[in-house]
C-alpha cells in the first residue's frame, strides 16, 4: 500500500457501535470491568490506554513502518520516557534540539545515564566516541536548527556492531519523507506538535519501535507510571493531521525548494542550510534516505545578531514565532529562542515554510532583506 493510502486508512475503521466514519473521541477516564474484575475490552484507566489513543498508535505504527507505537503528551515527554528506560552511556548529536541537551545536563545523572556529544554526520567521530557501555546512539536528521543530515543506515550498522541501538528523531522530515525504521533504526520519535498535527494547535509526541519487544514494554510502563500520556482530544487531532500529512508535505517541500534557491542568490545571505540544495553537504545522503527535503530551513544573514533580528522585524507574512510544521510560515531568531547556553550562530534565522503561495513568501523575504 502506498504511504498516502496508509495515512488515510490506518486506525480508521468505521465505528462499530454507530457506523461513524470519522473516529469517535472517547473522553472517558475509566472503563467498566466485568463482575469477575476483568477488562475484556482492553481498557481500564486513561493513563494506561484509551480507545482514541489506540487508533492513533495503530496509524503511527503503519506510517512509521514499525511494529508498535506509543503516543505521549509532548515530544519531550516521549524523549524523557525513552531515555529513562535505559542505564548507561548515550551518544547525543552535537547539533540537535536544545531541550535534549537540558535533559542531559540536568537529569541524566539522576537517571543513571552518561553522555557525550558527537557530530552525527561524521561517522569516524561517532565510531571513536562509542564506548563499551554505549546503549544508545541518538540522532536527529535533519537536525534542529542547522539541518545537518545523518546517514541512518550507516549509523544503525555502527550502533548494532557495538550492541547499541539507534534512535532517530525524525520530527523535521516526518514519516511522509523519511522512514528510519526501513533503514535500520530501532526507534523513531516525532514531536507531533509539528507536522503530524500540522496546524499549530495540538501538542504531542510519538515513539515507534521496529519490534514490539522488551524496550517497547518498558517505555510503555514508564509512560504509565510517570503519566506523560497524550490526552484523547490531542490524539484525535493528531490522527486527523496524519490524514492530510502526505498532501501537506508536498506543498511544504515545493515551497521550501523555491525559497531556498531564492535565498542562495541574495547578497545579504551568507549561507543557506537546506539539504535540498545540491551544494548542501547533506544533499547526497538526504536524496538517498528521504523522498523529498522537507519544509524546514535556516539561513545566516551577513553581519550578526542585530542584522538577523532586523530581518525578522520586517517580515509581514512570516510570523516571528518558534515551533514549526503548521500551515503558516514562521521565522525565528533561533539563538534568542534557545536562550542562554545556545550554540546556534547569532546570525542564524530558522524558518518553517508554510502552505501559502511561495511567490508571496519570496516577496516577503525580499522586502525584509532589503
Ligand atoms: C526536533 C525536535 N525534537 C523534539 C522536540 C520536542 O517536542 P515538543 O515541543 O512537542 O515537546 C522538538 C520541539 O521543537 C523538536 O524540534
């Protein structure tokens, strides 16, 4: 079955009780037991599982090409539950989502984890950084915010050779463009707050497992006891978002391609980070492991912080805001959003390219760049 069809038809059975075609939203926090104390329908209490979440998880496993999925309250709830399921050493990307670095410095010691940072696009460095107790190689591709591309199949082989597993945060690419489990990854994670929801109105996180094994069981247990479960309404909205994900991603990609090539020609732009540009260092690997290059990019304005902020002050269609993956275009001075300790260059602006007409977006950037 093609991806578009899976995105529409998984977790989409007509409701048996009513014939409803759109999935029912079950808000109940508790479910009736039999007189003998059993739960024959599989549900007992909302923090364990609920029917709307089960539908979403069925759809997620299908679109991520995995064996099973778990939905969470946010991408960071998903990240935390996963990381709390091991002890040992974790290799983290030197360019990656900044809140994962906060987890590493503030919470890893109490979770029994040690870590090192490594450039995930440099396989020799990754090999050299592996230790005997390395349990997990954690990569983000494309990365946030520098858009570096990690070679998923090479990292998976490298991790497996040393008895570790590979986790891929695929938030920027989405399963519509990149399915890491098909390339050997053990686990794939998404912030569903972004493209899966797709309309900047829902928070969620997802984890999909290549096999439904002990790791799946322990992450599910962690979710139940720590309570980072997704709400039914959020599951319902994310499920709705998944239905149109493939169609939305086509336009995000088409718009981003046009905008990236415009930026490369602008004299005030020092560099464009977009893996769809043939000149980008990640282009060849991205072309092999992604079906298109996505709607996220960043660029550096000639000068420094002030020059970059001056551009964001002048956009009219691009809204100055963090986050990504909605229908509207956003622009962000990333170092300001990340705050103290940010490693992001001060002249870097990150953009989430929306579904407006790309000529209008290019016009807006042309005006803002002056
Ligand atoms: C790549 C990436 N991973 C994880 C997260 C965390 O997701 P959430 O904000 O849903 O907790 C984000 C959020 O921006 C992200 O960009």
